[in-house]
């Protein structure tokens, strides 16, 4: 069985991404199963007491407890690391567990963080509310303004934290420039890559130090489980993240890891088709509504940058329907195929009103500052026929007189 192991670097080193997504990280058990095995076990047994002692002392390879290691979770971690081109990866229970661990594992009171202004709502809560509680200062900057990153650096700046494309403003931040500024000052850059996934964008290739994921989104891709992941160098994962992760326990369940392993098998296919569909739908909406924000459209302010650092623009975009909440909610209520749902990265088309849902917890002033207005809607375009999605949107737009 070993000969075809997806964990053997001698075998995986020449595999291309689509192959890694199906086979990377797989390790067959003694039974030779085709599909990855699901190890639902919280603990492990030892032949002799001396083996237990040796394993705890780190003198013997093997697993001790599923908060620390699990064969199914490890297969997922290896697969994501291979797709990302990272030396190592650690999975977490949710995307937010990944973001929290990626930040807290390396920060102490007295440190300073610079973060992009347009962040996922809970990520903004981390930077604005949680970190300051522990004496960690944060400055938020316009992520698309490279000079603003440089200007925000202080002697105690430890981390740059941003997402690109950003949720839900679809700002595209310049990975190479921002990670370059971080490197120059000895700052660790942490990139939330949930919108693109390694299938479309690999931040490490542009100089990022740490890449963190909500695997709940495109990696599962079918709206089933929550999961997260953190990728980086072996030194960062083993020496900085693991002490925090092992002792605080944001561990991913083996079952959810198994579901995401299955999701990754089709990631490449799904994200490419959904990106094609999103472009078609975005083109239909452009001209029909006040504004469409999609990095795949030439009208997007960072269209050229997106084309440089992303293979395709992804399944998600935002639009301004014109008017206010009445029009935005009216459009949602007029939909028959597209679901009203705040999730993204699903194979179903889903639409949400960020100001009253995902970004409701953000101060109104901060919302408006990044462009989350009452007439903004976010659309995740799924795997349905794009023409059916377009017809549904057309009908809903007509219902509000557009
Ligand atoms: C969804 C999301 C998260 C949080 O992930 P969960 O799995 O819901 O905890 C973080 N960042 C971005 C960009 C997201 O879209």
C-alpha cells in the first residue's frame, strides 16, 4: 500500500493540484480501503506501558489523544498543505477557530497588529474587541492602499492580517506588496484565503507567512460541515501554533475532516464552474443594478491585480441594488431559486443582505466606511445552470420595479 501513499513526498512531489486534491495526504490502513477511512476515536491504546511513556516523551511515533492527533484529520491536514504548497497545516473546528488561533498563538500583551478594514464580521470583532482586551493594539487600514500598510507599522507591530478578496466588499489586496512590507519589517503576514482557496490563489507564492481558512466554505463546498485550517512553515506550525492548539483544543472532529476530504476531491471542478457561472451572472447584473463588485469584471477597481494573483475570480460577488433596505430585502423576497442564506461557498446559489446579517454586529459607522450599505447584497453563485440563476434574478428584479 505504501507505494501509492499520498503522504510520501517521493511520490507526491510531481503531482499537480487536481491530483493532490484527490489523492494528496491519503494513508491507507491495513485494510486497503479505496476511500479515506473515518477514524472516530477519541483515544489510542498501547501494547505496553513503556510504549505509552515513550509516546508521551516524544521518543516513539504514534498518536495519543484526538485533541492532539487523529489519522483522518491528519490526512486532511496533509492534503491542504500539499494544495497550498505549505510545509505544514493544522486543522481547526471552524474558520474562526483558525483565525483566533493563528493570531493568539503568536501575540502577547504590548504587541501591535495591522489589519485590513474590510474583514469578515467576526474577524473584525477579533481585531476590534478581543485583541485589545488582552493589551494587543490594532490599527485597521484600507487594505487596497499599500502605503497605508507601511505607514501603520510601529516598532511593536507583530502581525499583518487581511483577506483577499475581502468579505463582502470584494476589495482585492496586493499580496506581493503587503507581504513584502511585512517581510521587510520582520512582521508575520496572516492571510485569510477563504474566498479563493488554494485552487485559485496561493498566498505563500506571493510571500505570505501564514494562510488561514474557513474550510466551511469552498473546501467542503456543499454546505455540510464547519471546519478551518492554518498553513505555514513547519517551524511556525510546530513551535508557535501547536503549543496553543494542543492546549486550548480548537480541534477538528474526525467526521468533519472526512467530509472536507471528500469535498476537496471536487474543489478544482466546483470552483472553476462556479467562477464561470459567477462571471455570467455578474455580467447580467451589471447595467441592471446600481453597481456590481466582482474582481472578474473589468469595472472592478483591482481587476488587473486580481488577474495577476488569482486564476479565476471565484464564486462570490456583491452588488448594490440601488435604494435602501426595502429594495434589497424586496429583491431577496422575490427569489424562487436562489436561497436567502448568509452562507457562502456552497454548490447552491445563496444571497444575503450583509448589513442586517453577517455584518450586523459591526458598528454602523465602520460598516459604511467599508461600503456595506443598506442596498448591498452578496451573492454566492452555485453549480446550477447560470441561466436559471439569471432568470430568477431577472424575475426578482422586476418584482421591485427594476
Ligand atoms: C466564513 C468566514 C470565516 C469564518 O469561518 P467559519 O467557518 O464560519 O468559522 C472567516 N473568514 C472569512 C473570509 C469567511 O468567509
